[in-house]
């Protein structure tokens, strides 16, 4: 049911776009089924969205997301201060290390990717930008949670879903991980979200010293080689995070190559 004061046509359009988002292309009947709209309503919404290029049809009459959304998405990320400060530095990090370099912010109880660059040793067939992932099961997410109190984390994430055997599943362990980020300035994540993959992440601070984003390098376990390269990777990630923080106006105490975060 629509919330009081909201525009139901906009909500229906959003539901149609969200139905196509996970994959597509879809028939109008498939969209209707996923959105609980009648087929005639779904068809009208799709026709309107097609007229403004929010969706488009292929040669078989199936609908997929349209090019106007790319324009809007580019405008959103290009206007974000963290994206502007981090984009080139993250791209350089991916090129220098041959690993994936990712920048994310928190959106509610998930992380949201603002930047994603893939190095030669960590290719992906898709971009992470615009996608979301759980906070507790990622290095980026633990960095974004690191300044919260334990009570705040428990309120935000009442249930910690396990994605692999290594995923943190209780809040005492998450408290320890957050404390480790504060004391050493970075976070390791090994096979907590996906088997065979790992990352090294560090918080990005705004002008007030608040964790506003995080940056990571990621890839296959063999490419990161954490046994031999943890310290070197951590130094590079923290150094990059510090440079981005400076660009965002942070002028607080920093310790080369790592800094201790305020609680």
C-alpha cells in the first residue's frame, strides 16, 4: 500500500524498473507478475517509460533498462563528493596493483558502491558500481561500521546473515572487527562474502573526522597473497584512503602509514 502523500504512479514506475533491474529482459506479463500490477497497467507503465528511454525493447519485444538511466546514474555519481575525490586515486590503485579497487558508502543497512575498477589480476564480467552488499560480511562494510557503538551496530543489523563458514555471525565478533579497524586503520576480509576472494579495506574520513566512505583492493586469494603481502597492501590502501580524506577536508592527526580512528 502506498504511503500517505506519495504519488502512486511514481511508485508503480519505480516498481516496474526494479522488476527489470535484477536481470531482464522481461515480457510485460513477467513485469506484471513481479510487481503485482495488472498486465494492462504494467503495459501502460512500460510504454510510458519507453517513451522517455527509461526502458527499451529488443527485437523480440522484451523489455530491458534504457539508456536514460545511464545518464541519470552518471549525473548522480559525478556529483557525489566522495566519487569526485576518490575516482582517479582508486583507478590508479587498481592499475598499480592489478587488483580490483572499490569505493563504497553506507546506505542504511547496506554498503553502496560508488567506484569500481578492475585490475588485470582481478577481472569481473560486470561492474560493482551502483550495487549493494552486506556491511558485516565485507571489509568495506566493517570500515563503515567502525565508528558506531556496539549498540548502534546491533540496532542497525539485528541479524547477521552468514554467506560462508567464515562470515561473522555474532555481534561480539563484529565488535572485535570494528575495534581492529580503529586501532590499525584497515580491515581484512577473507572469504566472508564469497569463497576464493578477499580484500583489504580502509576508512575514508570527512572534514569532521567521521567515516564517510571506505576503499578496498580485492580479488582472488591467489592474487592478493595476503600471507606475504598484507602489510604492503594495507599501507597502499591506507595511504590512498588518507589522500582521499585530505581531499575531503580532513586535517586531523594522521600516522604514516596508518592512523587510529576516533570512537
